């Protein structure tokens, strides 16, 4: 699968996702899912969870990256479907998206975020710590082939 060849020097706008973005977000997620580094998303999940998602938009309307914040409980949220377009990797954008959903979670009064990932070292760079799956509440769907990374984000 190929992605649109976006200009890596484009200025970017961070905004909430909208329905018109779903196909391009799914393409970006599917690109990485085919490489085995994240799970694919389905259209129906994207439609019903569209309010969870943010994206970074290029000047030409391309999508340089996306991330979701899913609220699981009063004190726990999940960073989901973090994906950066290959032309934009290594520019600090993955961290920017994670910090963005942390800011929203903090505003909601959610003190902890976690992420399932095959890239635990990236999340360590963002201040997350590897935890045991047993530390997650029973309500959380367990992904045994991935690392669970947790961060206390400092809600007052
Ligand atoms: C993993 C991913 C989100 C990183 O995004 P990025 O924009 O390239 O990363 P950043 O530039 O924000 O990097 C932030 C820090 O993490 C480090 N880093 C980035 N990717 C890393 C990786 N795969 N492993 C370890 N460290 C990584 C960077 O060196 C940087 O370190 P610093 O603290 O010294 O500055 C991106 O490469 C991606 O979308 N990968 C494919 C999908 C995926 O794996 N999603 C995440 C898990 S579900």
C-alpha cells in the first residue's frame, strides 16, 4: 500500500478529526498495520469514535499524523492509533500528538494514560513506564502481544 507523498517541509495544523478525514486516517493506520507495528482500524470504529481523534494536517490537506484519546474510566484514558506519515517521522510530531491528548485528558480530570504498543521505547521517551498487564483494570481489553505503557499526567 502506498500513501500520498506529502511535503515534509509543510507547515502543520493540529485539529480534531472530522468524518471527511476518516478514509485518509484509515489509510495511514493501515499502512503501518500492514507492516505489523500497529492494529488496523475499521471504518465503523472510526465513525463511532471520531470524537476521540486528532490529526496534523498539511497545507495541502494531507494527514501527517493522527492519534486518539479514548476514555476508559474516571481515572484512566488510552492513547490509541498513534501514526505518523513516513515523510514526517523524526520531527517530534509523535511526541506532539501524545502531549496533545495528555493535555485534553488533564483538562477532563483524568490522571493516568496508558498505551498498548510495539514501540515501548518511543513511549518511554514520552515519559511512560512499562507496567504489568495485571495493573490494568479488568475492564481493559488485554493485548498480550504488546507492551502496556503508563504515565501519570499530573491532574490537580
Ligand atoms: C512511533 C512513532 C509514533 C514516532 O513518531 P515520531 O514523530 O517519528 O517520533 P518523535 O520525533 O516525536 O520522537 C520523540 C522521541 O522518541 C524517539 N523515538 C521515535 N521513534 C522511536 C522508536 N520507534 N523507538 C524508540 N524511540 C523512538 C525519538 O528519537 C525522540 O527521542 P528524544 O526524546 O531523544 O527527542 C512513528 O514513528 C510512527 O507512527 N510509527 C508507526 C506506527 C507506530 O508504531 N505507532 C505507535 C505505536 S501504536
